[in-house]
């Protein structure tokens, strides 16, 4: 392992954490129109299910709760709110009347499309600002950094398990 002085190590660590904090502080909610971040998460989850299973009339409430990692009552509360706004609808499963499907309405799909357009426009402005080559170079660097960190975390966890076993 390469030897570094304490000052150099401190600088590298501080640079990393300052950059991560700056990214975390970005106001991503400013890109949202008409919906909250939590509502977007709900709608995207339902939309992804629609895309992956076009032959199924909707997503079960229980599956939505499980996928979102929240209680069924929490899902029901959010769905009531989204239903009142005309973004989703619930339908009783004709094959098992105890189950309820959740579907996006046309307005729900349209809202998702507007949100995607807004995000795409934002990212294209970033690409234009940096230049496409620089943008792709930065993304490749971030991807490489992430993969390296994943490997190091795996090694750390393996090492920790080995120490605990002995």
C-alpha cells in the first residue's frame, strides 16, 4: 500500500466527504412539480410494475407495501391521497375479491412522463454545461470509484467475519 503522510491522508479524506456532503445538499426536490419525493417513489414503483408486467391489471397493495418497505396502512393512506388527486385507482381482483390492485390512471402516467421530461431536461443542461465528453468522463470516474468502494467494503466485511470467527 502506498505510503502517505498524515496531512495528505487528511486532505484526501476531507475532499471526499466535502464532495459527498455537497451532493447530499443538492435540492433535488426543486425538480419536482406537483408531487413530493415520497409520492414520486410510490408512483414510480407502480409504473415500473406496469412496465414489467403489462399483462397484469395492477400491483397488489401488499406487494407495494413490501416493495416500499412500509406498512400496508401507510400504503393505504398514501394511496387515498393519490386517489383523491386522480393519479391512481384501486380495483378489486376479480379472481380473489380479498385482494386489491393499484393502477396508475392516465393522469398518473402523464405526471410520471412530465417528471421524467423535467429530470431529462435538467441532466441535459448539466451535460451542456460540462460538455458531453467531460460529463461521460466524470460518470466513468464515479462508477469506478463506486466499484472500488464496493470491493473494499466486501474485503472489510470478510475480514471482520474472519476476526469474529476466531
